[in-house]
């Protein structure tokens, strides 16, 4: 059970994320809840974190992530070692519906679509940061994703076809630094190569598995692989 103030703050943060793509400041939260000091906001956020409703990304400013609302199911926690199967949600051209936002995304006036960066082909072999040219963007609907930062990459090749991911698909990625076994991630290898593969942890090693029996699994020490995001949807044009 949440207290009235905890429930009020959670709904306010969720609404702010949906409207703007980033979390509110502590001053904004303090004013919204009519509290006298920000220390009360800190206590409420800590309580929501402990109860699994909220996640705070300490390495980024104004970075709160709503994991669930009282009437919603829980999103699985990060990196527990359990198996999670992925069934891609394919969004065909002309459909409407993706919820969520890139931190600098511009939301369309009708609130039905959001514009996120399209960084290029996943086989480009560059870190995501090196692709950050906002000149190419894609408008996607607003009902398939949760809150958080998102970007898009064009899939090149057939290494993930058995997971329903085809050459030319646009992968919608939620920016995250953690993932569970079995999830499909954008992995940065040796700070040079970016690839879209299924994550498998093996002790101190990380295996990046293709979804095509013609491709071999690649195994690296964990420190050589950095997760740049998790696949949450596909956009496909016919």
C-alpha cells in the first residue's frame, strides 16, 4: 500500500515523463505536492524505490524511471540471471500507438506520436554516442513503450531472423545499462563495435547470441561489453 503522498508523487512523475520525456525537478515535485522542503521529496522517492515503483539513475541528472503504477504489473528488475523470452512487437507503417520518450524527443501536437532519433544501421560499428546526429528522426506512436529514453536503429543483416527481426527493420531501443538473460540488447564491444544480439551471462563472461543458426555465438569478458539499450519494439515498412 502507498501513502496518499507517495501515490500522488508517483502519478505526477509518470504524467511528467509522458508529457515531456524527462523527469521533473525536485523543486517541481515539491511545488506539485505543496511540500515545504525538498527533503520530503527525497523521502518519498526513497520509499517508492524500496517498494519497487520507481528507479533512480544516480549517474544522470533528472533521471527517474517509473517501473509500475498501483494498477499495473511490475516490470522485471534488472539483471537477475533469470531467463526472459522476447517476442518483438512489430509496428507496421500506418499504425498508431508508442508510449515513451527520448530525453530530447519532441512530442507531436496531437500527443499520438513522438519523434525519436534514428541513429543509423546497427552494423555501422560505432558507439551509439558517435551516431548521435538528430538530423534523422522517426515518428512513432505512443502506446507500446513505457517511460524512459528511446532511440532507433536500422537493422542490417539476417543474424536475428529467428527472433522475427529482419533486415531493414527499425529497432526501437530503450536506453538502459542493464538487461536480463534472454533479452535482446544493443551491445557495445571494446568501445568500437555495436551489435544487436541476445544477452547470455556465463559467470564472468558475456555471450552475445545470434538468432540464426548460421551465426556463431560470440563470447567476451564482461568488462569488454557495455549494454547501450534493450529492444522493446520494431518498426517495419512494407
